[in-house]
C-alpha cells in the first residue's frame, strides 16, 4: 500500500480544519488587493497545496514539524489586511490560517499588561480592555480586521504611535514556534532577541501569543482645524507637538483629498482650499484644560 501523501496525512489529522478544495485554495492565493496576473503568473505559483487551521500553539508546532520533514513551504496568514503579497505562497505549500488562535489570555491590571493570542483583532482587544477601563496604547488604522500578531510581524506606526511610539516599544514578551517546531517564550532583555521577530513577516517563526503594555482608559478629545494653506497647517502641527501633553494622534487631509472624498459620497464637507487637521488627545480633563489655554483652541 502506498504511503499517504503529506496532504492526506494532515487532512486525516485535522479533519474539517484542513482542506485542499480548489475554491478555498483559490481564495487563499491573494490578499486584500488583487495583483494583475501578468505580474504574478510568470514568476510565482500562488495556489497553495493545502489550508490548515490550527487552534493551539501545540498544533502550530505539529504542523511546522510535518512541513519541515517534508520540505514544504509554510505561509502564516490571519487577517491578510496587507496589500503587499505578505500572506501569499510564491511556490505552493501550506497556508496556515491562524484565525482560531484568538482571545485574551490574561489581563494584569496592576502591571498594566495584557497577554493575548496572536490572531485576536485589535478591535476585539480594545473592546475587551475598555470593559475593564483600559485601552491599547496604539493600533493600526485597519484595527477592525488586523490582528495583534500580524501587526507585530509587519511592524510600523499607527493610531496612538505619536504619543506611545511603535508597537515594538510596547511588547513585553512573545510566544513563538520556530520552523522546526520548537516553542519558545521570549522576553525583553533575553539573550534570544525578541525584536528579531518584529517585522520578520513570519519568516523566522510563527508568533502565537503576545504580551503588551496597556494604558488607562481616559477621556478622548478631538480638535478639528481648518488651515488656509500648507505652511499654516505645518505651523499648527508644530504648536501641538510642542506642548507637554503630546497628542494621541494627528490626521492631515489636504483639499484635493477632501474633494475626492466628497465626490465619492464619503464626506459632506465643502472645502475647496486649504487643509484639515484632526488632533486627538487622551489625557485627564485637567491636562486637556491646560492644553486649551496654551494653544488657545477650545477642546
């Protein structure tokens, strides 16, 4: 009797959580943005051999051991909110859908940290923290769909980073499964560097859990300013950044963008010239009052 293929072995072990159905394989051959076939097909084979959905770190370890033994490429995938081909096979292989690894593991209120499974979305984490009077320090603009582990592996700045810095500055520890299936927990200051995995895009291992710093849930105040031109907008930004109470976030929109939003029916603002600046503060009422006095803008 012939030995079952590695795909058949995985399907037997994982049941309905493993599939090589053509339709699902096709769905997993792209991410949020389609790339023209003329740019893809001559160079890559983006159709995976199989899609598997592990639900535990131990299962991630098992799948990586199987893939390593067979020499099969593994592509970790969760929210797939990027448009840069980050979760797409380039030469077939196994797509590991990590979305079952979600949920808050533990909230340490005195220590102001939270342990969360990697495929938890930022929006779900924020909702959970808000119920306990805490909040995320920062999050990507794609928070409703983007996952904790995904943003860690892509890294960058997002909403809240103006005040709290990049995500890496908030990460205390991670649980990661190495390509050979070894499970490790890495903390800041350890000899095995935690920051090796930041921005690694899943190439060094699969992150299954992250411990993050959090902040108290505080009042949020928004300031909307219209500047007549770019120099005036830049001057306003410098004023806000020069205060002791650093803004939580700032968003800049110039007139061409605003006209486009109105044309698409996404905005009712009738602004033909100048720029809009949205400034958000997270601070105590007392600090917000001091900012109002310093910059002479009602909050």
